[in-house]
C-alpha cells in the first residue's frame, strides 16, 4: 500500500486506477460507481477532497468532517446491499441474489426490480439453490 506522503498530485491523471472526487457535500453518489468499477478490476485509488481542474491538473480542497466521511463510507460498504441513487447500473452487494417477499421472485443485485423493491420486502440468498428451496422463482428479466 502506498503511503499518502508518496503521492505527487502534480503527476497524477484520472484513469483506470485513479479517480479524484471533490466531495464538498459529503460522499458523492458517483463514488459508488467508481468503487464498483475498481472492485471488479485490479483495484484503484479514490481521493476525496481533490478537485480536477479544466486542464486536468488537481487541487486539494478541504473536506468538512473527514472522519465522519470515512465512517459513512465503511458503514455503507459493510451493509448487505448498497446501491447508488440515480445510477441503476451500479450495485455493490455481498449477496448473489435478492428476493422479493411479496412476489416470491429472486433477482440479480443489478436487476431494475431490486431498485423498485422496498427494503422491508428484500430477502438475501447466497446461492440460487437456496432461493429455489425457499419457493422463490427466477426473475424473467435478469435470469438469475
């Protein structure tokens, strides 16, 4: 792991392994898409409190309550399912399948039906066999 002091912000460029987020108002929703992308590849570095200028250079900005932001980040990552608001294509989930208690259908975490589902109606399955055993049928849209 690279020590923060080893970063030279003047040589960094956004790309497949580095992303800068201003994060003035807290954790930006776009962070979850980046996190998911990095989690599904070789990883990467996300810096919060860094503004990208028009010339693609970076400037460090102050973040209010950085400790709270770090806590919020890890609390969200540790939840069973966390999906971005306004970005249906990004889901970070430890579960392989999510069932709907009302419809008795189960879905992939990325299925549009999961976003419309009330949290109180969600049930989580580690595998397809468990969902079928509990009487859930596969969603015809996402084909889990």
